[in-house]
C-alpha cells in the first residue's frame, strides 16, 4: 500500500474519471517490491538490506532514470555502494528524510551526499511535525495530508516524508523529459538553486534549501 501511495503521487493517470492527477502522469514506472507489509493493507512495512540491494540492482539494470526511495534506516555499506553506483550511472536518487523528529540520527540512504534528501511540509509550508532534521536535508515538498492511490481503485490520506519524496521525483522526471542529458549533479543544483527559502534564512536543518 505504501508503494501505491508513492506511485500515485508521481504518476496517477489524469482524465480517467476515477480520481487524482499524478504530477508526472506520462512517466513509465518500474514497480519494485523490496519490503513486506507488517499486516495486510498496512502502510508500515519491514525490509532488509539485501532485499533493498536487490531492488536497487534491478532498477539500475532495467534503465531507471530516477529512483524514489521513500524509506529510511541505518547506514548499510552495500546499499550505500549501490546507491552511489546508480548516481554514477546518471540515475537521480531521491529519498525521504525520515519521520523520527528532531534529534534523531540521520536516515539512510537520504543522508548520502549523492542523494536528494526530501522532508515534508504542509499546505502552509510548516514542517511536518515528525520530520527528521539534519544538515543532510536538501529540499522540502508537500508531505502532510496528501491524497493518493491505494490498492483497489481507492484513495487514502497519508502524511510523512515518504509522500514528500515522490513530489521531487516527479519533478525530476519532468526536468529529464525537458532535457534528458541533465546529470544528477546538475539536477540537484537546479532544484537547490531555485528552491523557495523556508524558515530560517538560508539553508537550514529543517527544510534544507526550501521548497
């Protein structure tokens, strides 16, 4: 269900008479299941470094241009290595900053320098109350009370940095649609350089460079 929520933010089909529009409805998605729900139809899921690594390898080998990782955990050497390998191949990696609040340890892979780390804000640009903070956060995007798709042609409302990351992933896809030659570094510079500053003047540990 968590993956379906994320996919809907990015690519829900418009004009289908059912519901929402995705931000980049023309993209092709590669759906990769690396985590197992704790319960049937649960948003909460558990995963392991080896299953995530397998998912990353699959995305890399099947031509992904953007990898959205609405997940987070401790640093895992093999996952970090694969994430960096993806970026080295020109794949933009976007990850959720985490939902553990102020004072929490950095979440990975978001905290890797090569990754676009995204936190969540509400409709009034206020930081999601449970969002993790840290100097690794690059950007903020809508992440509070987001309506998106769930299995069974239904919709639900969900909050968290997991919902913020696909907003940025969708925008990256649109940038690549305009200019497929943009590198991950160039895209990161564009997004960080054009973000609207939030909170404390300049880059900060709450919202990074802004939204």
